[in-house]
């Protein structure tokens, strides 16, 4: 079908609406494809940051526990030394 036949049979407003709908569909597909990769990349970075944060918290808890044990040993040592 020729563009002029479409305009003759459907009218200018409907022909323009069809053309804009096609352009919008193409634009949405293009944007979605481009953004999908970026979102996946950002998701992976977020997961790595969360894992790093958990490891840091675990190390902090271990260090705090070790410090408390050393503190308790030193307190017992100095009390018994007197």
C-alpha cells in the first residue's frame, strides 16, 4: 500500500497516528534494549557492594570479639598479679 492510498482511505489524522505509533514503538524498543544492559550492570555492582558491606560487618564483629577477649584476659592477668 502506498502512503497516499492510506491517507486517502483513512484520513490524515489516522495516518499520522499510525506513523507516530510505529515511531514510538521503535523508540521504546531501542531505549529498552540500551537501558536493560545498564540496569543489569548496576544490579551486579549493587550485589557486590552489599556483599562487601556484609564482609566488612563480619570482620568488624570478629575484631570486636577478639578485642573483648584480649581485654578480659588482661583484666584477669592484672587482677591475679596484684
